[in-house]
């Protein structure tokens, strides 16, 4: 029998009645099904308790002193925060006018006194099912609306970031084309270097954008395997050594946990993005340290630099799709702002987390936690 009413377990139900025996009888019938019961003896109490606890369902007596059930229901259902709560009226058998008024103001059902316990339970069950289903739909719609707003903002930012660099590239190309014979070699080299850097940055941006899109549409294949972290980081350090040397930045490994489980290409992209980021925002003769250790059944990975750091506004926007930010590095290296969002998506696909600790003028540390082995 109780199995048929599992939905009542932990449901919050407010009983409103000015007769103690009625409350006792209702409470006895509901408690054995695991209902969390609250009690009010008049309409004013019902309103206050409803605003405070937001019950899943209200059993409302109609005839009560101070404020009757109909007037209390009007006030509850006029409140945006409580107008979704189903209200079942408890009424005398002959009170047809009250029943009609109850439906007119938004009540969902009624039970006559003396009530039949089986009928009451069935009606409570039905309206809880409807209520919880509506709640789920409302939550899903809210998430979809939020996701749609975020994606629209993101696409607006992306379209701007795609177009803007080409304005500079086209401008420089036009100057070279129109004034080639009058430009000295040093100026030509400077213009060509700027064009080259802009195109490289745009390629990185597009590559990250395509990778992010694949993840969003479920087309990214995650092929997890046992990986040697030492080999992976050596590969990235070797690739970025020239960049580090140009700013006399030391690349340091402190790997205490060398085995991780994941997709080699995806994790390579994450570490490459984060270390490249640190290189951009670390001043000359600085240091970047990649650390790993095992702790509480997890592998803790961190990329720490002693660079320019960031304020709270920048830090809080880093992984938000609708607040993609980019800023130049210490040597005016361009950034896209998209790489960190891609990192977050990949780490979450690996059932891990990523966060940042940073202080302006001191440096930043990106911390990743991944499950050990194939958890």
C-alpha cells in the first residue's frame, strides 16, 4: 500500500484547519507515508507558513475564524512565489457554493468532511504528481532560456572576435600593397610580424571554437586511456620553450602523480591552453610550475605562475560563456578568451573540476581535480 504512495515521502504538506481533531486525524493518515506536515489553525497563519516554507500542497479548510480558507487562498495564489502550490479544500458536504467559489479562485480539488482516507490520499497523490511534473518542466524551461541567453551573448562576442582582427589585418595589408616601394625593410618586417601574429591568434581561436562546438553537439569522441603525465608535459614544454626563452621564463615540473586517465588529445589541449596562458601573463624572468599529486582518490593538477594575476571581476568571468573576455599579455600577446571555456568543458567531460586562485601583481594558479583511474 505504502509503495503506491511513494510520492508522498518527504512531500511538504500544510494542513489548515481550526479544529484540532481534524488536524490530528489528517496527520495520522499522512505521517505513515513519510509526509512532512506543517499546521495552521487559521487563514493568516496559513499565509505566513506558506510564504516561509513553500509547501508542495495545502489542505485548506474553508470555514475558519479571522480569515477563512477562500480569502487565504486568494492571497496565496496572488503571490508569484506561491501561486503554483495546489490547494485542496476541506469542506462540509452541503457547502456547494463554497466548492464552486474555491474552484473559481484557483483551488484544484476538494474533499468533503468527514473525509474518506483512501479518496483523500489518492487526490493528494494525483495533485503532487501534477505539481512535481510542472516543477520539472518549469525548471527545464528556465535552464533552456538561460542557456539560450548565454549562447546568444556568446555568439555575439564570438562574431565580434572573429571580425575585429581582420580589420587590422586588412588595413596593414592595404598599406603594404599601396606603399610597398616606399616602406623601409624594418617597417615591412614589423607589419608582416603583426599580420602573422594576428592570423596565428585567429587560427587558435577558430580551433578552440570548433573543439568547443563538437563538445556542445556531442560529436567530440572521448577516448580515455592511461597516460604518462611526464611525457605529456615534456611534449608541451618542448613546444613552448622558444616562447618561454623569449621572455626568460622558467618552465618547472613538480610531478608526484605521473599516471592519469583521460583522452590524450583533449587533456593536451587543456594543459597547452593553460600553460600558453601563463606564458602570456607572466613577465620576463618569471616562473611557471606544473604540479601534480594524489589526494583523496583524486589527481590534483595545477599550473602556477608569478605573473600579473587578475582582479575579482576578471576571475569571476573566466569560465562563463556569456562573459568571454580577452586581454593582451605582458608583451602585448593577443588572447581569445575562449580557451578557458574549452578547458572547463573538457575537464567536466572527464568528471573533473577546474578553478582558479589569483591575486593582482602576485600571479595565478589554475587547479584541476580529476578522478584517479577509470572512476
